[in-house]
C-alpha cells in the first residue's frame, strides 16, 4: 500500500493505561440467547451467572448486557416499561445483583444497556399521556403533534421508521375521536421521549443512580445520537440509513446527531464522575464521519463510542487502512481511545458478512431464498479480521458466539422471525433474528447446551453442533482457541495501549507495528512471504507449506 508511519507514531513499548476501559475487551451478551437456566427456551440472568467462568476463560475484561428490564418485548427488550426492575422472563432484581457481584468476584466489569431515546408504549408515562389528552403535561414528555391535512389525517412530517413504514402513529382519544400523532423512530411500541423536558432529564439521572448504586460499572447508551430532534421537525425526503453522516445535500438528518445531545451527556458524565470505581458511558451512535463521532467522547462526555464505520468498512487493504487511520486521528484529537467492533446484535455476524462479495451493501438479514454468502470464505476472513482488530490500540468489543466462529442463521424459517423489522417492512427486510439465535455450548446436549431442555426461543440450526464450545475447547486451530490465544497475547504485549505505526507494503497488503508486534494481513490473491527474521507468534490460519502468508490471513510476528 506504500503506507508510512507519519499518520501514527511508532512505539517500542506500550503506555500504562490510566483507566481500565482504555484498552478493555468487552463481551456483549444478548441475555435471551446466552444461557437458559430454567428450560423455558429463553436465556436469563441466572444462566449468565452460571457461565461467567467461560468469559474468564476466553480472556475478556468486561461484559455488556443487552436489556433485561420489564418489557412487552415489541423489540426484544429495547422497549422498556420499567427501568428499575428485571423482566420475569430474565429473573428478578436479586438475580441482577448476584450477577454483578459474581462478575466482580471474577474480575469482570458489568455494563448494562440504557435505552433513553424511547420507552415502551406500556410505560406508565405513556399510558398517562394517552389518558391525559392534547396539550397536557403528560403528553409533553413525548413527541405528540397534531396531524396535517384538513382533519389531521396526515402525519406531522414525512419521517420514516428505522424498522420500515412511517415514524408516526395516530391515536384514538378517550372520547373515541381520531386524535394526535406520536413519533416513534422505531416500532410503534417505542414512543420517542421529548428530551426538551426537564423532568425527562431528571428521570434518567435517577435511573443512572439506581444502577450505579447497585454496582454496575457503566452504561451502553442505545441510540445515543437520537435523543434530540431538530426543533422544527422538518421533513426529510430520504430513506432512513443506519450510519447517519452528513446525510443528503450536505445536511444531517433532522432526527439524528443534533448538537443538543452533548449537553445531556456532559450532565451524565458529571454524575458518573461522582461515583468511585471508574464508571463509564458507551455511545451507540451511528454517526460519521469520524470527527462527528469523536465529539461524543470529548473529555467531559462519553468515555467510548462504537466505531460503526469500522464495522461497515469493505474487506480491502485500502478501505481498512483508511478507516483505521481516520478513527485513530479523530480519537487522538479529543484524547480518547478508539473502539473496534465487527459484530453485534443488530448486524449480520461477520463470519457470514465477510463471505459476501466485497463491496456489496450489507443486507438487513439473510433468509431462505436469498443469495447466500460463502461460509468457508466468510469464516476465513472473519478470523483474519479478528486478529487484525485485536492488534489495534484501543478497546475492542466482541459479540457472544463470535469466539466460536458462529455464522448467521440464514435458513431461519420466516414464520419463526420475531424482529419487528420483518413485519413492518412487509417481509422486504429479514431483520436481525439470524444473529440472535441461542448459542451452542455442548454438541450432544438438548438445545446444544443452551438450556436443560430442547426449547429455544428461535430455532437453532443443525450445524450448531460443530461450533459448540465443547467441540472447540483445547483443539489447536479452532476459532475458540484462536480467540483465547489472541486475547492472552494482546494483554501480555499491551496492544490496547500501544501505538500504531504503518509499514511499507504492497497495495493488497496491510502491515503495521504496535509496540514489539508486527501485524500483516494479506488481502491479495497470491501468498506473500514472511519478512526475513520474523518469528511467527499467532496466525488466523496456517501458513502455506513454503511458509508464505495465504490470502485472507492475518499473522502476528515478532522481529
């Protein structure tokens, strides 16, 4: 690539982290799909607690839990009815306390999901808003508006829901007449809050205190870029896009990444700073360019923000070089660590995504009858991408099951799908169920060890047996052991607090140093030789018989 070192300083030794999160590897758990303790087919908090030793064995530093709060489950728990309790399907509040305690005993930090953009339509505030009527104090907690048209029959603007269809739903007033419309950028069961109201801000400060007092180490903030809307709710004539940058015609979408969100997070940061133990805020902000995302992690705001531009980057050396360089430069400008992520509960698992043709737009789910990725190629590239990612300075996020090389479940019967995206798009988008299927622990057990029975809230594919933990543990070359070795070396070599120095390389090769480690990823069609005198420390796949680095392989070298 003819790269050079001027974009990031070389370093022969890593710095000592000031804060635990600067170089942490954080493991995302989707509670309903991790481990089921009671056999009802839905994962739960006691199931997670019973599997904490697995996380210690893998070598992660912290766990992030997707929502477990009381919810009608219109969007798998991201429609919260009560922010200060646990849904009975996941256990009790005492189970959350035990999980936090047991994790801390094992040296694991615990981050919980916070969903501040919207509540459930079953939240007591929204029920009160429906009962109170137009212009009421209760309705002002949400975004209610009169409709357009002679009789208010048209929605207040043309905004679309992320899940498909319009972003407004008209209610029937208590007297039976058609009434106002309320905004929901996601499902109708997720009405957006009005963050211009002081009581909304005060309520969430109290929610933060509730969980901080129970010992959580931080919050992953859902839709962190969406809380504040443009004041005039101006029309936006373009479809919703997951990664919201400057939008169209040089304008940001009026529902995303408004500057007013930063005042909220400065107040939250002040609260977290008043607690002992280095608590953190993590932004789920689908924002680009990197400079806009970096604004969320200025010293008095969030601690981290997910790097979705990196997740979306094409599997080519130029694309990877560009996004890594932009990310590091933008983060350094605000003195924040960069985060790296390849999979989560909202996107195709990268073991399947990377098996699609390079440059293809990532589909929102894959199902029966859809073009299928190359599974062998996808896993090969996924392993290479993982070793590339874990060698970068900063913090890394892993999604449950990726340490097993799990692919997307692409043969999921449509009648079993539960993602609201599937129904609201009238089947045009398969949705996210394929990455959320319960993970396999034991190949020959009911539900592959997910629980004590065969029950599973989404059907597991027959191929899950070959990916089970007990089929990979202790097996040289397995994806599971590749992750364990990489995380051990990452800690020993202090890669998370190192510094990246690009090395000269051919156009289809990415090469850099991080401290004593040399990293090479071969994106080209032909194998390439190892550098003279280099000692092979780790590799995403075996070298060729002549010692060359094959296509779609990453190696870690000393020397």
